[in-house]
C-alpha cells in the first residue's frame, strides 16, 4: 500500500468525486437526473465516475462465456440488444450533430467489442485478460453517454479514459492499483482539466497495466475507482450515488423497518461491506481511509435525503443514533451467506505445526479463510467455498480429520466498540437464543459480533436482531387526560 498517500501530501484539491452506479445511469431519464446533480455541484468542481448501465456488465460476461463456447448466434443477439439499448439512450439524450458524433463513437466501441468476442471464440476460452477487455467496454460506453449528455446541458465535460490514469498490476479481473503511478497520472491528467474549469468524466471499474493492457478492479469495482480518484486528488469528499438512501441498518428487503445510518466510521462501513452488505464494494474505503477523505453514500432517486456520511472517527453520538439501541452501539445487522464451517480434528494431539500446515495447505489451494477458532482439541474454520476442501482433506490425511458442513450463514452485528459492551451480546442472545447458533465470534474485531447459523434461518435471525436493536418507535400513548392547551405547551417545549 506504499505510496497510497505520500507523507508530503499535495494540498487538498478543491473537488468532489461523484460516482454514479449502474441504476443511476440505467436509462436516459436517469442520466438526465445525473446531469442535474452534476450541474448543481459545479461550484465544488466535480469529477464524475460512472458504472456501466445497469446489467450491462453481466451481459458482457455472457458474451464472453458464449463466445468461448462457440455460441455465436447468442453472442450476436446480446451484442445487438446492447447496441440497440445504448443507441436508444443516446438518441433520447442528444440530437443533431451531437448525436451523429456520439453514434460514431458507440459504433467504434461495438466494433472493438465484436473483435474481442471473435478473439475469444477463436481461442475457445475466456481468459482473464480477454474478460477484462470485454467487460471494461460497459464503462467506456456509459462514460461516453454521460459526457455527451452533460455537454448537451451546457456543462463543459471532458471524457477521460480511466485506463490512462488508473494503473494496476496484471492480476486480471481483480487488479490492484500501483499507487505511485496512479496518483501521478491522476494528478497529471485531471488537475489541469479541473483548473481550466472542465468536468472530467471517466468510467469506473477499469484500469490498465503499465503496458496499457486493460484490467478491471473486480465486480462492483466502480466504487473502488471513485475512492482511488478521490484519494489521488485529495478530494474534499467522495460521493457514491446509488439507489438507496444510504447505508441502512439492515437490508430493507429483509427488514422493511430498516433505517438510514446517518453517520458511521470507515471501519464500521468496511466491516459491513466485508460481511455481506451490498451497498459498498469492500475495497472501496481503503484509499479514502488512508487519505482521510470522507465518503458519502447518497440516493440519486432521492437527492434531498442526507445519505450516510462515512468518516474516520465516529464516536457513538447519542444525538445522531439516539434511541436506537444501547445508545446507538449497534449500527447495522447483516448476513453473509454461503459459508461453510470446517472442523479440523488432529489425529493425535493439537500441535502448532498443524496450524502452520493447515494455513499452508489452504494457501496452496488458494483458498481463503474467513474466520478461525481454536480449542485444545480442534480447529474450526469458516470458508466461503467448499470446492477445494476434498483435496485439502486429502493432503491433511494422517495429521488431521477434516469434516465440513455447508449452507451456513454468518449473521453479524456491527458497531464501534461493540465488544466492550457485554450487554449487546446478551441482548442478541435473547433475540435469537432459540435458533441453533453453531459458533459465536467476537474475537477478531472490536466492531463485530457474529453468529453462525443455518442458512435457512439467516433471514429470521437478521429480522429478529433488527427488531431487537432497532425497535419501531412505540405508538404515541393516548393522552386524553391532558388538555389540548397543555399539549401545545408540551410540543413547544420539546418540538
Ligand atoms: N459495472 C461493474 C460491475 O457491474 C462495476 C460496477 O458497477 O461497480 O461489476
Ligand atoms: Mg455497486
């Protein structure tokens, strides 16, 4: 992570990074909404980062898979639909000569896409490097649409190819930025544009190696791009515009009473992202955190909502999270599904060598461990995929017996210093004590307590915990005995 934020930091750039996710740019009317938001932000010097139009990245991936399998009819059909959709959006957004130019640009992008698909078909395999070339096209297309649309409403937008400034290693499909190169390029490319009063528009998710080979930052990586740009420019803030009101106390589709978390710390947000909350890509916060640039999660469909502010330190502020639970100790409840628990029982006794061997074997199989708990007699691990476990068990044969159970979920409570408040665990137990809890983890981080349950009970566990820690405000008591005059006074006093 060297070089992410040099010690002799350049002065804070007066700019804000505004990142718009796929649903915020899914059609012409959404893009028009984005343009209004950017226009309003002009005095704060916005840098715009966009995702591909909603669902486009998945469709491009299907193009890649179908090409590799030689299903060329399907490839042609998906590409045709993609092209129609982008052209229709373009036509709706801009007219006349502007449309003509945009049409030519889109045509060139689709020509390159066809060539990439043909290449994959010839190779009969979707190599990571080809996948990156293909998937990155979604952001090239969307950034062109947004740039043209901004211009059409009088904003002096400048298209920036992210591959010229986000420089990464060659770990295709999950590349990591080379920070010194990237920060240097971001400064060199974006600062002059900002200084001349222009609004840079770039695609998220994509980068390129030093040799210019396109890479991607992993699915959902546009948030990460925004954070990379914000950190590289020492922006005033990074805004992640999405389709929910901010980080919520739980997934609103599971808990309709979920409410917006007004403010939380980077660590809490990172923990939430890691443990399954979908609102932010888990890597997003790293650059912002290192460079201490606040991140805001905002709703492009409800721009007047204050959103969630994510900052370095967020002591539990009774005023902000007041009346929620234990003075707002718990910020959110989440669940990570598809987890398996692996029991490793030594054949003879538990020796430190075994631990080392276990780590080595998992690493050799490139199998990441989620959590670990050890006792005198055995070792329990949590993993999110079981594919390599038979081979791992085979390798450990003679040293340990390996057994695993699939279809578990890790239900987590997240909040600063949650562990220092034993009453939180007590309350959680009262809420889900009758659900079979296979394992409790509150060791590794101050900010989370998690419970391993059967996946089939995960939703119920989240709902019960949420109801317990975020009770719906009790209905107002009927105050018939108080006169309306007294009521007015009461309102005046507290209202
Ligand atoms: N378009 C990319 C994806 O769907 C990146 C992003 O939207 O964040 O994964
Ligand atoms: Mg996203």
